[in-house]
C-alpha cells in the first residue's frame, strides 16, 4: 500500500518518491513518528557511504520510525567553474538504494520547488569557520550548504539528522548552526566509509580514470601514514615514561631508551622531542607530506590544495604542543576531479591512559 493512498492508513514498504513540498508535508503529517523522525541529506548519486547513513538513521529511530532521504543538487554550494552541470544524477538507482537500506521516503524536489522565485536573497552565513580550508578554496560554499540544510530541516522537521564525517568541516558548521540558532534537532556524525583500497567513498570517485584513481589513493595513504606516525610516537612516549629514572621529559626518555640499546626507538623519540616536547604535531604532518610529495610526481600528478591538522572546535591549525582531539584534513585534485578526506586523531591518548 502506498504512502500516497490517502484513503488508508498506509504501511511502510519501498521508499516512496516525494517530489513536492506539499507531498512531503502530507507524508510527514501522516506517517511521521513523534521523537523518531530522521533525515539523511544527500545530493544523490548514492553509494555505500550514503547507505551507511540511512542504516544508522533507521537503527536510531527503530523499525517503526520515519526516515526521509533528501536528494537535491543544491546550486547555492557550487562556485563558478565547479561541476554543477555534470554532477551525477541517478534518481532511479538512488530510490532503490534508499529503499533497500531502510528509508521511508525520498524527497527529491526540483530547484524551483526548493527555491521558488529563484535563488534566495536571504541566506545563512557560516561565519569565521566557513572561511577556512574548504571555505577558502570555495568562497561562499558553506553559506550555500547551511542555507539549504536549514531549509531542509524546516521542511522535514526531524528529530535527528545524519551526516558523514568525511565532510568534516561541513559537519562542524552544521553543528554550529544548529547550536547557535537553536534548531531542535540532534546532528549525528557517521564515520567515513572507505572502499577496499582505502579511497573514501564519494560520488565524485566515478569521474576518476583508472590511472587517476591510483594517484588518488595517496590521499588515504597520507592520512594513514600520519595516523601510524602518531601511534608510534604515542607508544614511544608511553614506554619511555614507564622506564626507571624517566623524569617525564622527551629527551630523558630517549636517553633511557638508548641505554637499553634500542637505538632506533631512541632516534625516533629524539626526533619527536626535537619536533615538539611531547606534542609531535609537526612530525605527524610531515608523515603525510612525504606520501603527498611522492604523489605530486606521479602521472597523472596529485595537486594538493591543502593539508591541515586542525582543532575540531574551530578548524584552526593546532600548535605542536597540542593535546587532545584533532583532525588531519586534506584536499587535492587529480585530473579535473577534486577530492577531500580526513582522519580523526588524538594526541596524548597514551599519556591519558597511564
């Protein structure tokens, strides 16, 4: 029985395609569940990353909750020369994937439906955080994102909204908007989904040729190299701190390790000490840069836009003595395709556990 059978109570089956605001209001009013309504916002071309978001939403609201997936290629967040016109549009496949993963409805409006009368004159601005990194590379991008997210939150009226952590800065500015403007919704981040070779899932991956894809793998490899470098230095600090006579200084730990004959470990600990007395943020950045420098010489080359180790609270670069959570984020072009990726890191995790 269809959600649009307005003579009956309706029963959730395959996700219904909802093309208009009026239809969305109808299904929300008749089939929404107080306290158990969720939204997953997408621009379509759905893949396993989106499927993971939909499944997470379904799990949170339960089998009888209401999950709406929005499919809308938002023109406000594309700048001049970006890929608005060629952005993939695969609505039939999107509807099938959404249905298979627990969506109740797919709201897929036209631009005229979302912005009647043309692009809105009043928009939400992202503030200082929106001018950094992605915002610096794509001026006005986050203003466009927040404007459409705010509008879709009003239209769908969810209790929970799910976004991928791959777009870390986007998630951060959305959370800030919801907090600053008192949106009555919980913003839920879902970890990045990767393909078997490590490449973060993205609708833009389909643009890559086979050779470009091989170069693009440097993004995730750089992040993993940085993660491994941090894990190694955290382990060194923890081991050195446990040695008899260690006084808590990185130099003392290196000397203690050397006395035990662990020359390589001592060299690593000393390098960490030189980079930062117990911080090592620059060593982590350097590990990622080494991988990216090699990819810059590949054919086709990787053209780095930015590599930043930032505080998740405000997306400013962390100091070398940083302790606590951080995000290592990067963006690069391979051929004509621009890709982003990031990985969460925690500095001082070993020390906190001891």
